């Protein structure tokens, strides 16, 4: 049985040191390997995680420090857990004392996954409420308009009189998409 570690931080400015120290202590130096990367957890583009999952064999243990280092959502976590179980691979989460080789570990894993999903839904709801409240208070989101209302009127008049889009783009320093959007408003 090999203990295979996986460590991840979200950005290049963060350090993997704390995770690597815990994983090395648990996995030892023998035939273990620790995959590591600096990618956000919300993306599926994590080549080291994919390599780690391909590397695992029946009887191995996948070791992470926290559940959120492994999966980008509860659904993704469940998919990974199902794949590991089907292949006869155990999951060990050090900081949460989860070891899916035990009934208690399986129960704790499922409970934490449900709580994580609930927390994600709450966070999204709070964010949506915050955006709505900001809009009510007059906060405008998105990039500021590149042209003043007077310039937009001029742009429309010039186009109506036959000026080409490429000339308007050059004169007002705007993209083609912006020109068409302003003309359609």
C-alpha cells in the first residue's frame, strides 16, 4: 500500500509548505509521492490532481490535509470519492481526521461534504443579496462607459450619416463590439 499525497494552494503567492510538511510526516519517505500544484479549486484545469488520481492503484491511500484542497464542489468531491471507492483506494484527510477505511471515517466524510455544500449555498446567497443591496444603493457594476452621453449621440449621428464602423472605432478608441452595443442602445 502506497500513501500518495496531494497538496494545492489557490494562487502562486501562497505557500505549499505547511501542507507538504503534514503530508511528508504522514506519508513518510518510502514509496510515497506527493503531487502539488498552485491552481484555484474552482477550476477543472488541475493537471497534478488528474495525474495523482491516475497514479493511484488498488490498496493505495490518497492523503490530503483538508477536503477543500481536493475538490471544487461537493458534487466533484462525491465523484472523486466514488471513483476512489470503486477502485479500492482509501481517502485520508489529515486535518479533519477522516479515514474512509473505517465506518466512522465514511460517516464523517459524508457529513462534512454535506456541510461544505450547505456553506457554499449560503455564501452564494449572501453574495447575491449583497449585490442586490448595492444595486439598490446606486452602485454600478462593470466597466465605466468609455464615452460620454454627448459622444454617444455624436457616434450615432455619424453612423446615421454613413460613417464606417471602423472609422468610428478609430476615432473614439472603442472596439467593434462596443461600437455596435452603443449604436443599438
